[in-house]
């Protein structure tokens, strides 16, 4: 499988951007059409509605893309990401549910930017005191943050705890026959919306990745001290990573709240955060396509194979362990393209005819997913504190 | 020094409360006149049973659905319900060779987000004519609008939040009394029969616990003099015990489930708080008695469920089929499944027909008479008080 | 490590070998224009660039630097030498903000660096390499260098998200410049390789290129020759001189005396955290205090000691 | 009577007494007419009950110290492993709950039955408790070593990145939890209590029970043993050496793999003891997911005190136990966990490496 993956990856990296888009468009169209096709072996019915299963997978994919910014790119271990998802969902609920004390009902499209802004701000609020902490402290603090968000939803009366908010706004649109495009049970519209959002977010994230922002994140992940000593304002970019990751989390929360139409404090617990983490790690932390695949597997497999829901989490835990033992970099290895004009630069370097060679060559080493050689001190985990001593 | 003297005085008051409550308890027992078993109703002679008259005819593949948790959180409750529904369907199919009904199970996981997909699958399955479920109020809220839009009749055997029938859904029926029935009954019981004028209401963080606590607090009025909150899965209650010790109530009402109630009562008793402890149906479970490790004796447990020990046929059949005695809400589930099966036997083959059947239904079940108001509440909802005695939950009296 | 010949500073781009002399000269001019834009060695040469003023650093009870004062002058290569534990790297760490001075000050063109944030120090114009090579392993060589150029970039997050014109201009220039720098240090042919896949010597060169990419006024090289063969050391010396000639000021911590004496314009000697000598290489090698510090032997003896 | 149907109470009807701490007693709050039946905020959602805090100060302190001792024992396991491997051993909470089950199953094997408290002479009970504690230590210790061997060692062999260790730990945590669930079911085990707490004496009017004394003293003793082991014995020196610098330690002849095994073993043994004390305090605690929250709290305690630092773990555990209790009295029972996590964030803001600072090795230097 490793070989196959690397072949695919090499093939992909050898394509020009136009060719890549040419290949991607049919894939996206196929994905959009998938719930309509409802193919016999792939469908999750009769256990659960197939379009809803796909929609849930898409929401998880969106979450994974956002979490990937934090974990995969900036290397910040966030165990409380569900908190941002919850804030997005609750913002949507508060601004549109009749149960809300605010007493307003904004349209969903108006709420989405607000929800993203609110989660971004909460990301900054969480990040400001905590992002000066080293990795493992950050992990436990973010875990605490996720719990705090859940507990606040529980404890603060206007957030209605377990009672929740009903009748949350959905995007408003109707098919020619007058039936709503976006409804709770007929989620084709929601699914298409989710896929479109994923594509848009992917493009934007790709733009970020191929800029000083993405490079700063990777630099922080690789060696924070050196990043700073190379002129990267690490603290600021870590907060940006949190804020941007949070915004995507908020977006997915708003999407989720709209489809279900109901939000309460269930499902925003640590276990859910860890599920998100698993999606990212399973597919390949740092690889945007990888985390989408990971999210799809984490969401779809339990829906598809409901034979023994008893053993779902056992299988899940085993899968994580086995995967880490044999393929710690995830199904698809980590690889970012960090230069907007990198392709041109490499091609010019090796001449047009040799365009395939360098990418192919490097891709084979990278796409095999081999992480860079681990330095001994890295393994022990002690990141050297000082500069060069 | 002053504090110590106060504490001593507090102990006296607590002791007095204990004596008082003890008396009240005894009084209740005497009023019922006789052993606890005598209070439990036996199977009504006119109860409608799943078997019907054996003449049922329906199209092959005709199904009813169960939507609720099977493997998720709090699965035990869901399993007690789905088992009883299965029992009803099996008994029906055995007695009616020309009408073989399938029970389609949809595992909602018990949470709102996971409930939508499986429930939608039921909605999209044209052979499903009616649904038993959903067990919890939260998930019921989440999928209620969709079920209503589909015109799919939906009888819950256990969701007791009063708000569920206030949504204007025409397909939603409740197979038991809601918290607005149980709560005031408990409140009155505490005030009138226990004579408590100073009550601590402790609630958990569930929809159920909060809603019921609100009802009880309202009924108690100023007597509800202290309030405390616990969290699901909390196991250590020293702070709450401190609060109770400070308030020195004459009764404690715990609004929540047995998982937290058991350690709470045990730690209360360990701390020397002997105040009468009252719990709702969520606490009424054998596990409560076992887990309280001898501290549960004297606990009063209310339930909008009718004592099951009298329904020997049902209890035996359940025990035989699943190896365990029926649990809370099993009988309710059995009853509402029977009502759906009745409609199918009468030749109803579409959802609208079955919905109509339930809406106009008037018949005796094991647990009570079933006849619904237009918004889906039962007209007649008995509430019973049980009590823990000698490490057994025994029937005390009907309180509403 | 036998990569000495492939890493020598001569042009290594395959394509360059097919160039004519004229083309080549033109190309080199382009490269150095990109590498050292707008630098004029003549202007200001010899004036104080970095002033280390009565610098004292203590860690707990240990005094790493004790009242050290020296200057780095514009356009020179300053050697900073001394036995192990003399405080050389500590000195670098203070210059780049890794540690903060206990007392005393350090000023770049009159601005104090003592309390400046690290990345601000880089932007102010001090860049460094590391004794134990520290590259961004998940990046290609080219990307490593581009990270250095980012120190001078102004693109905002929205600018990057939406690919606004400034972002596109900066990106294009960054790649151009980074390629030029790779060529300058002689590893342009490895531009597309992961940094960690490079041979040891090339990794050192890559670190230098990354540091140069931040457009420093002062480049601090921390034992750049460690682990090098003789041929590699010669090539490195050549590179350091070339860097100086392109208008940079260089501070060099190095154990290898051949390299130090070969390239430095001036040497500061530290011993047990104190400055014991400061002068031209020839003066320093004859300084009795320095000789005494090096195990009582001569500096020539020390040359033979591999660190 | 369910008039509200989920309608919120209009804001002007929510009575939050301006007098802090007396909100509960405000008659307006209790006026039924004010309360909508369903969403009725029959109390403000957060209290500020200084009176209760003062009143319960000593009781909270005593109880917090006893419960905090359990945190501390579990925290020691986190801190030891972290000190040596820089790994958050997420599965340590499951090692702990295995210990709890070890105690429980020993009770069952000894013939105790769930429900009532057995009537046995004190001597027998003590022997049984010690026996159960030993079994728990063996179970937890073995499980920890086994976990290390099967989950972490292969990763070390492959020099896997750090994140891989953490994910494996999370996976192992899931697996252990689910194995217990499949084996013992998802309901808590029936309660078995051998030693009901009885007050022995009072401190400032707050009763101190035999159980609290036992747990606190025994935990301190375990800590001293662990601390002495790490500081005074040859194996302990090995642990410190590896914590300080794994490579140098290896060069100096320390068998790193052996040290790691020992570290996990010691952490497991301490978790086993914690399991005994936990089940004695919370007899309903034997449930498959019962270790999760306690594990997170214990890890919080370890970080609070300064992870990698044994004394930090003890201090952090005790502080967390006490602070949680104060917070509950002050803000209300449902704010307990919030208090714990906010405390963590606040402490880390001012002391980024915890109260006593990091490092198993350095704190001893």
C-alpha cells in the first residue's frame, strides 16, 4: 500500500496545476453526485440515511481541515478543538433559535461570518495566554478549554444545557417545486453546500500554505527556536493558526447546527475532540487530502458497518495503535507545497524537459511519507531550549 | 465555639426531621393498609395484548420502527425498551400467521446529532408505518420536526419532558405521564405526606433532571429552600453535602438518575445526614439499591410507571426471552407497541391511517388506559411512589 | 564525508557549465545583485556595527560572560575564539536574543538588542547559524531559504488568503532571491531536495543561505567548519570571504584555527567568560595570555587540536 | 400546567439578587409566580457564596486533601513517565481503573457481595484491604509494563515522532477502556464497602474520618517511598539520568529500556494503590470509563505542580483537590471542573512550567 500511495503521490506531483485541476473537477463532481447515485455496496442504508452519512463525513472533513492547520501545519497539539465547533454551533443557535434569550432570528448566511468571527476571537482568547506554553502543556490546557466550553454550556442558564435550542435557522432556498433545498432529512442541499465549502476552504488554505504564513507554521512545527531566530514572529503566527483553525471549526459548527436544527450540550466532550484528532492523524497530519480521507473513514466506517456497534471504539482504538506502529505519518504522508511559485522555480532549475524528475525524485522520498529523520533529541522529546549551546 | 454549638443544634434539627419523616413514612404505609405487594396493580382484565384476536392481516414486510439508543450512551434504557417492543412484535406474529410485522431498529446513539441519520432512514423506508421511541427528550427534539413532516406516528415510551408536546407536532404521543404530572405529585407528596417545610432540591445537568426539578421547586414554593447541582458522572459530593448540612432540610429531592444518586445518598449517610431522600423514576432502578451499599433504605422513589410485578404474564415472558426481568419503561414500550400492532391488524396499511388510529385510540393497556389529548398527552397518567425497604424497591402508594 | 569537491564554491548549476564566459559573468552579477542588494562595501566600512558593552551573563551561580566589551565593525570578519566553555556561543545567544544579559548592553547601530524580541533582532539585522545544524526538515532546501526571506516580507493573512498583488510580488521575489542565494553558497542543484536529505556540508551551506536570506547586517556563524574535511574547510573559508566581499559583516565562532586565522580580519579571545585579547590575528596568536589559555601551548598547537 | 413549552423567561423576570451569596434565599426567586415552569431559573446559574466557603473551609480542606492524595498518586505515574519519555501517557487513567477493578475483583473473590456492609472484625478487614491493594498494584503494574512493551516500545524502536506516541496512548486508552466494558459491562459494579468512614476527631469543627486519615497518610507514605526510590537507589539514579539526558545516560552504562520499564512499573504500582483508595472513597467507582475524568484531573495536577517533578505531582494533587472543593462551595457544585481547569490555565500563565517547575532530573540537582 505504501508503494501504491507513493506512486499516486508521485504521479500527482508530476502534474501541472492545470492538469491537477482537470483531474480534480471530475472527482468533485462525482462526490457531489454520490448521494444521488446511492451505490449499492457503498450506501449506509438501511441503517442510516446515506446522504446524511455523507454530510456528516463532510462536516468532519471540514473540521479536520481546520484542525489540520493547528496540528498538522503549526504542530500545536490541540485536544480541545471541539470547543470551537461548539462555539460555532452555539453562536448559530443563539442568533436564530426562538429559545434564545437574544430574541433574534438572523438568516443563516448572516450568522456564518458572525460565528466564524466569534470562534476566531475565542481562538485568540484561548491562544493568548496559552501559546507561550510548550507542547504538552498546551495539550492539557486546550483539553481543559474544550471541557470549559462544554461545562459553560451546561452551567450557564441562557445556554440551556441539555435542553438545547430548537428551530435553528437553515439557509433559505427552494427547489422549483417549492420544497426547501436545505432541510434536516433531505440533506442533498446541505451536502452540496458542505462539499463546496470544503473546496473553498481547501483553496484558501492552500493559498495560506504557499505563503509566508504556511512556511511560518511549518517552521514553528519543525523547530520553534530556529523559526524565531530566522525572523518568524512565532507567537503571532501560532495565534493566527489557532484563530484560523478556530474559524473553520466555527464554520463547521454553524453548518452542523443548521442541518440538525437543534443544539444541546451533548457531543462536545473530550472523546469527540479525540475523534477529530484521530481523523487528522489517521489520514496524515499535515496533508490536506489525507485529513479529508481520514475524516471520511472515521465518520463513514461506523455508519456503514453497523454490524457490531459494541466494538466500534475498540476497533477504533486498535486502528490508531496499529496505524501508529506501522505508519505513524498517517495513510497519506505529510507534504506541503510552501511556495506560490515553487513549481516554476524548480522547473526552471532543471529545465522544462526535466520537470518531472525533481518532483518525482523528491516525491518518492516524501510521498512514501517518510518523515524527516528524527533527531535523537527529538525522539527523547526534549526540544533544545537554547540557540546553539 | 459558636459554630460548634450551632452544629450541635443542627444535628438536633436533623434528628427531629428524621423522626418526623419516619412517622410520615409509616403513616403512608398504614394508609395503604397491607404489604407492599398489595399495592401493585395486577394485569387489568381488559388489557389489550399484542396477540390481538389472531385474525390480523397485513402485507408482507409491514414494519414498525424503533428509533433510540441500542449501543450508545445509556444504552440500558434503550435496550429495555427495544426488547419489550420486540417481545410484543414476536407475540403478535406468533398469534397472527397472516400478519408478520417486522421491527426495524435504528440506533440513534441517544444524542441529537447522531439521531438524525438513522431516523431519516426509518422515515425513508416506506414499509415503516409507525415508530416506538425516541427514548430521550433531547434526540426527540432534534428529530421531531422531521417525523412530524413525514406524518409518521411516533409514541415515546419514556421521554418525559413536558415541552415535547408543545411543539405543535401532530404525530407525537407520549405513552406515560410527563414531568409536569410527576413533578407536582412529588412536590405535594413531600409537603403533605412528609410534612417537610424545608427541602433541598438537588438536580443533575440533564434535560430531565432540570425540568423535573423546576416542577418540584415550583410546587414546593418557599419550602424549596436550597438548591444544588451535580454533573453527570460525578462521584464525589462533599461540597453538596456541606451545603445540605448547612441548610438542614427536612427532605431532599434528587432530580436525576441512579448513577449519581447512589453515591450521593451513600456519602450523605456517611456524613451523618439522615434526611429523607426522595428520587424520581430516573433513580428507580435496582442498580440504585445495589450501588448505594446499604444506604438506600428508606429512599422514596416516584415513577409515572405502574408497578410491573403484577403483570406476571408479561414479566415472565420478558424474563424468558431476554434472561433478565423487565426494566423501567419496558411495560410502557410493550403497551405502545401493542397499540401500533392493533392498528396494523385492523388492516391499516399507510402512515396516515396508523396516525389516525393512534389519535383516536381508546383502550386499556397493561400500565394504564391509553387515550390521548390532541397534543399527544395521555388523559390518565398515574404516578406511583415506591420505597426502598430491606434493599428491595417495593411499591408504596399511588400519589397522582 | 567526501563531498568537499562538490560543495566547493564554484558554480554548480548544471546549466551553468554550458554557459560562455560572458554569459557567466553576467549571471554572476545577477546572482550577487540578488544576494546583496544595494550594499556598498566602501560606505561606512570600519565603523562600529555592533557594540558589546560591559556584557555580563550569569546562570544561577555560574558566570558565563563577565564584563565583556568589544565591537564588531562594518565590513569585517570578526573571529570569536576561546577554549571550550569560554562563552563564545553564549555571546552569540545574547546577540540573537536567546538569552538576556544580566547586566551590560548590546547595541546594533546604536539600538539596544538586550530586550528586543528575537524575531525583531533578526529584522534589525542579526542572523545566525547553529553549531548543531538546525534546518526545517520537512521543507526543501529552497523553502528553508525562503523562510529566511520572509523576515523582510509584509504580506498579511488576508493578502495571502486572497493572493493579493503584494503577496504575489513578494513570493516571486522570494523564490528568485532564494535561488540566487542557493547558487551563491553553491547548492542550487539541491534546491528541490528535502533539507535533511542534503549531505552534511551542504546542510551547513544551506543554513548560511537561510541566514543570509534575512538580509542581515551581521551574520553570526557558530562553528561552521565543525565536522568538515580539510578540503571542505578551504571551500568554507572561501565562502566566508565571499560573503564578506559581498558586503556583509561576519562574526565567526570557530575552533579550527586554520579557518580562523585564514579568514578573520580581527579576533576577540574569550576565556572563562572574560575577554583576554582583542586584535589582529597576528597580534592575537602571539599574545601570551591567549597562548596560556590554550592549555599553556601555542596557538599553533591548538590549531592541531580538532575540537 | 406546562405552559412554557421551552419559551425562555423574559429577562426582566430573572431575579439575581444584588446581594452576593444570598441569592438562593431571595424570596422573589422562590415565588412560583415568577418562575416559568420549564426553564425556570430557580436559582442564579452561578453563586458567590462566601458564607458557605467560610463555613465549610475546614471540612473542604480535609476532604480536599484526602481526595487530592488520590490525584497525587495517579499524578506521580504521569509525571514519572513524562520525566523519562516526555510522553503524556494518556492510557495511565486506564491503568488506574484496572487497579480499581483489581481491588473490586479481589473483594468478590474474597466472598464479599455487593450491597450491605459486611460485619467483620477490623483485623480481617485490614488484611483484606491490604490484600486487595496488593492485587491492584500487581494488576496495574503489570498492565503498565505490558502497555509499555506492546504499545510504546515498538514506536521507540522505529523512532516514531512524538505525536505518534501520544496518538498511540490515546488509542491504548480506548482499547483498555473498551476491553473492560466488553468484559464487565457498562454499568458500574455493585458497591462493596469494607470500611465505612467514621469520624475520629475534629479539626475546627470539621470531622476527620478514619478513611481520610488512612488515605492521606498512606499516600504521603507512598510518595516518600517513591521519592526515596528515585533519589536514593541505584535504579532511581538511572531514572534520573535518563530523564536528564537519555543519550549520555546510555553511554554511561544505564540500560535505558530497563529504566523505562521500571518507570512504568512504579507508575502502575502507585496507580494500583490509588485504585484501592479511590474505591474505598467512592465504592461506586468500578466502571469502565471511571478513570477518564480522574486521569485528566490527575494529569492536570501533575502539570499544575510542574510535570516531571515528583514533589510537584504531590503538591499539584493536593492543591487541585482542595481548590476544587473551595470552588464548589463558592460557585456551586457544577463549577467544580471549571474551577480545576481555570486554575490550571491561571497557574500556567504565571508559571509556565508549573508551580515547582519542570524536570525530574533538574529538581534534584
